[in-house]
C-alpha cells in the first residue's frame, strides 16, 4: 500500500517529461475521448457552462517500488492508492485539491493482458492504473476513470509517483512540519500523537503518509487525513517560495526521474508556477469527496454521494449561464 507523496507538488506539476524514460505510447485503441457533453449541462432547471480557464492535473501515488516503466503485458501492475485532482481556476484565481478515495466504486476501463479493450466495469477506482501497462496507458486510464467520475470533465495532465519518490519530494523544500491530525501512529511512533508538531524527514515521511492498520476497516480514512495535513503544510511552505526558487526546482527532478511519470512539459510547468502564485489557497481549498464507506467481500468500498458530487462539480468547473 502507498499514500500520497505530495499533493502540492502535483499542483505545480513540477515533474519533468523525461526523454530518457521509456514508456509505451497510447495508441488509438488505448486512448479514449470522453466526449464534449460536459460543456453545457442543466441542473435543477438551471443552465451551466464549463469554465474553459480551468486547468486540471491528476496526481496519483502508486504502491510500487523501483523504476517505473511500461511493460508489454498489461495488468498485475501497481495500484493507485492515493488519488488527487488538482483544479486550477485562472479566471477566479482559485486552486482546489480534491482527494478521491482509492476505494471509490465507479466505472473504469479494463484491458486484457494483450491490451485488448474489455470496456467499462464498476470496481475500485485505484485499479484503473493496475489494468494498464504500468506506463502511459495506466496513467491515461486513471485519468479517464476520474474524468468519468466527475461528469466527463477533461483531464489531460497527470503526475504519478511511487513509494521511492516520497523522500525526494519532501527534501525539495527541506522537510515539512505538520500537525498530526490523529493518533493512528502513536503506538509505533510515540512522537506522532494527535496534535503534535512533527518535522518529517527521510525516516518518518514514508510511515506518516503510508502506514495504516490493514486489519481495521476503513483505515484508509485516517491515512487520507494525515495526507491532507501534509499537503496543507507542504503547500504553505511552497507558497512562501519566490518564483525563481520554484522554477529552479524543475532542475532538481533528475534525482527522482525513475520514480515518476508525467505528461507535463517544462513550458507548462513555468505557466503553472505563475498561475499558482496568483491563486488563493485556504483550508477550504482541500476537499474530500463526501460519501459512504461499506465493507466489501474482499476490500473496503466507498460510494460517493451523487448529489454532493454534482454540486462540487458545478462549483469547481462551471458557471451559470
């Protein structure tokens, strides 16, 4: 299992498109257009239009170690254990980070081992990455699953990292001091009691973001709470940096090139840095989907509250006509 590495890093997209990273190209058979039906919608008798000045970036942390690269055979790959959708609204100078429970039951696309498209099935959203090639197809498949969950809004940029990336991301800002939000880790790490101020380093970043009691139902909820606390603290630290410092961070990505996958280019990164510096960020910027946890036969399941989700979609992506 893995946790989120850093939502804030995803928000800036500070992961480079690496020429040296070998990944399978998405073919026409693997790429799926969710259509344009999202542009104009009607809700409760009111008409809404999509805000074209919104940029979306999908961040996912997957439960693998070692080099991340595509394989010829599909399936049996890492699972996306941490999923966040970063929404940057240039028109309203606002940024939001929406946490999506990896146990969310929704439509995802499955592939056979040879890459044959088997269509959409309802299952845990974290498996959308698993059913791909472990490279670009997996990333695009997860983007499609999240897009479908959010009513078909376009998600064209992504950042995916694995377990080995966490210390690198933490060190980009020299470590992060967090307020521990729960007592989940106190037994094993006495300093991590609820309310404690802890500065995370190479030895503590992984357990803080990853650890949970797998024998306890819905223990992912507590882990997501810690991930949110970390993302908030990280974001505040990053926002205190000037633009020159942020732009130099791009060159620091070489050290972790084997542990990330991204569609973001350097020019896009520079634009995102400028956008984030002009965006408002508050505690309300970090959003967790509302819904209900249920115990499944094999794994916990999460069902999003559809009314609350629709209202969130309208708030983040639409304007009343």
